């Protein structure tokens, strides 16, 4: 006990720790990097303001509308969270292959096939099974379809050396065409008033609401998926092998790593996550399959993955930010007569800022 006492007395106080962190921050010129980063984002917001100003709209009013739509309107925060679910999982579909040096632009198609497969299972099951069994089977179907869609691109990459960015992009269009065929032909709801939509899911198959709000079980499932993937990529041998392949494929081959298998598995895993996102959005928000249900979500997810630097936790924050901006689109149309797609310009500028900062660190200007 007496020997341990001096050690305890030598522990730095909270004030000393704070002063030490402040000293390191100043010595490493962290304040300068922070000021530059803030300046770049301010310039980007200024450019967006100038853009809406050309439409004879007050930029401050637009910023205020975005802020209120995302945070202060009734039910806005649950809506942001629900919209972020498919974006987060589709963004993870980009992040996993990126660890292996691959570019997955197919989040949109993988979301669609996941929702299509889940719809097929859900409509067939109806009320014939308990709710949790239906959710599980729909999730398995969605993940399997997404994994297949991503795995096709991975297989083409390792077998035919086909560029995965191109193949995943083309597969997006094929997935959409498959969905449209099903909705206009065999799966069309006969009671849907002629609209191209599937029969609604049964009440047993709809994900339950949580905490007396509109937030459903899919949010918890998505959060668990994020945390599990973060742990796997950081701590597992598979995650380490992906980083080796992404950093130097030739060195990975010399180290006897199964490079081709790792590439395919990364694409399939990413596709499975996006497929799960499609299923969760279907069973929690859409409740039936119809065209355009997840339109542009996969492309927004690609930007979120880039902004979050493919780290699952940072990607989640980026997806929430993008979802918050996206839900402000109707308000801008109603209040200011702006095209709803004007928020895409803001998303692009937000993504542009890290590119500018990265170029500056490399001494480009």
C-alpha cells in the first residue's frame, strides 16, 4: 500500500491534462488546420448562398429553412433518422470494398434488389408466420440478393478484370429494370388503382415502432450492423487482410493472402449490407415496393462514405447529415420555389471541402 501511494500522487490532474493537450494542439499547429477547415466550409456555404441568390432568393432564409426542416419541425428528427438507415447501410457497402481498394458505385442497385427480394418473401409469407420470423426471412433474402449483386461485380473484377466501378454502375440500371418489370407485370397490386406497386406487407411484417415514436426497429438493427462492422474491420483478421490488399495487392499476394477471394468477399459483404438497408426501409418506412422508393439514396451514400473516409462511425454521422439536408428539399420548393434538387448542390459542396483540404495538405496550392 505504501509503495503504491507515491504513484497515485504523481497522476496528472484534469487541469494539467487539459493544459498538456492545449500545448500539443498549439505546437502541432492544430489551430491552423482547424481554422482552414472552417474557412473552407464557410466558403462552400457561401457558394451555395450565391447559387440560390441567382434565383432571387434570400440565402439566409434558405439556410434557416434547411435548419428548421431538419431539426425543429414536428417529427423532423425521427424522419432524418429513418431516412439515414438505407443511406448508412448503402454507404457501408462502399466502405467495405474500399478497404480492399475497390470502388463500389452500386449501392443504389443493391438497395433495390434487397427491397425486391424482401418484398417477394414478405408477400408470399403474409400473415402465415410470426412477425419476427417474417422479418428474419425478409432480411436474409435482402442480404442474399444484395450479396449476389455485389458479388457479381467482384467476380467480374477478378475473373475478367472488369472495372468494378463500371459494372456496379451498370448493375444499378439492371436492378431498376428488374424491379419495374415485376411491378408492372407479375407483382402488380390488382387493388392498387393501376399504379405500379406491389401488394402491401401484412401487419405482421411491418417493423414495430419504438419509444412511442415513428422510429422503428430497423434503426436498432442498422446501428448494430454499424458497430459490428466497425469491430470486424478494426479487429478481425479479415479486416486486416482487406487493408493489406487495398494498400498493396502485390505484397498481399507475396504474403500468400487470397487476394481474389478477399476482393469478392468485400464486394459481397458490402452488397449484403445495402440489401439489408433496402429490406429495412421497405419493412419500416415504405411498407410496399414501388418505383423510386430509394431513388438517389445509393448515390448519396457514396458521398457519405467518401466524407466519412470509409470509417463506419464517421460514415454514420455523414449519412445523418446528408439525410437532414435531403428532407429540407420539399420546404425549399414550397417556401422559395426552388428546384428540390438544389440541395444536391449543397451536398456536392460539402463533399468538395475535404478534397480542397486534402489538396492543400499535399501542397497543391
